[in-house]
């Protein structure tokens, strides 16, 4: 699955669930797309490819889970001024309510949860 296909999936799902628009949800799409981009990119670069993308909506929370083929847990890189890379998990930690990883026999899954009503969006 290409990254752009995953992001289109997220946009369609949020629209279908009525989680786009103005008011308390005005920045939800941006935050969810940003953390999803980071997870998908990390799966491509560090995880030997994207295995699966799962989006779950529970009252007040969106959970995004990206599975890849590497058992190695994610690690926080060291950002260096003027150089790309090392910011992915810092972005995830800043935008997500919580995140974690689960190992399985085919690799691992990295998940994030984002509140659907967050005061900083308005």
C-alpha cells in the first residue's frame, strides 16, 4: 500500500464518520494525517514495508495502527539542525494522546490514539 493510498483511506473514513468540519474537530484531519504519514513512512523506511493500516473509531478516540514486516521496535532518532530525519516520533508524541507498539510473528504494529475533541484545534 502506498502512503498516498493510506492517507486517502483516512480522509474517506473520517468524512464517512462525520469527523471533519469546523468547531472542535477543525484540526482533527490534519493531526491524524500527520501521524499516519509518520507511521506509514517509518514502515516503508525502517519496517521493510507496510503490511496493514487499520483505523478504529471509538467514542472520543481515533486509533490508527500500521503494521510492518520488521520486528525491531521504533526508536526516536536524534534530530540534527539542517538535516532531514529524526523527527518522526517527536511529531507522533506531540500530536497523539498516546502511542505504542506490539510485536507479532510477522513483524510489529505501531499504533497511535488521537482524541476527536481536543481543545487546541479551535
